[in-house]
C-alpha cells in the first residue's frame, strides 16, 4: 500500500496476504505448471476486476508476463463494460474514482485492510504527521521567504531554520501570514 507516496508495509507474510486477498495459499505453495494457471489463480481474488485492465495502455511493455496478464484480464471483462469505453467523460484516471465506478468503496477497503493487518494506529499516525508537515510547508516555505525578503538561494534554508527556532510547529501552523512574515524578517536580521 502507498501512504501519500510513501511505501507502507502491511505484512511480510505471503500466507496472510493471500488469505486477505481471498487466494488459496496452498495452490501458491504447490506452484503453477503454466502461466495461465497462475493467472487463473490471481483471478480468484475477491479484488480481481478485469474491467480495470480495459483502459490500460502498453505501460511496462518490457514486462512480458505483465502484458500477458493484462491481455488475460481484458479477455475476461464483461462485454457490457466494453460498450462505454469511448463515452465522453469516461476517462477516470483518479484511482478512487475508478474504484467507485467499479462499485468498490476505496475508503472501506482501506479500513478493512488496516483492521485485518492490525496497523490502523500506525497508518493514522503517519497520516497525521504527513498532514502536519504539509500544513507547515503551506505556512512556511522558500517561496514565502523569497517573496518576503527578496533573498534567493541557500540563505533561504537558514532563514527557515531560524524561524523554526523562534516558534514551534504548532505555533507556526496556527499563525496568520503576517505573523509568519514578521518572523521571517526577524530571522533575516539574525541570520545576517
């Protein structure tokens, strides 16, 4: 799983992961005599949605097995799902929007995953930390320092560090723009 573009390990147990996905781990252990047999096994997952592959281009062309699987999945997509491929406004690229169209509640699946693998607390701690960093960066960033002072380059880093010494992250997040600009101007005097 990805958490705001940061990998997040749910489990390192293939058996636990297979069980969650609804796959027969025993078949995986036995191995597959053909590529088609492995594809058939993957298709038994409760999350397998062949319609997803109808819109996929030739990404990862150098990965022959993946391309073969995309072809396999496309061939299994219900005929009705092929009818609207060229309909106007039917180019959902947002994963959440795509999931909704397929009748999947992405938020509910994430909650199910977090519960099953017992990592809800860690996930939300990371989410809170990421949101906090984003809010801080919205309030105090190099562009604001440059606009406030006219200074460019590496000195901006030193000014931001000085401002962060003057106020805690919580204080900076709760400040108005004018207050932060005032701290930036004070930091310029201190840094020079």
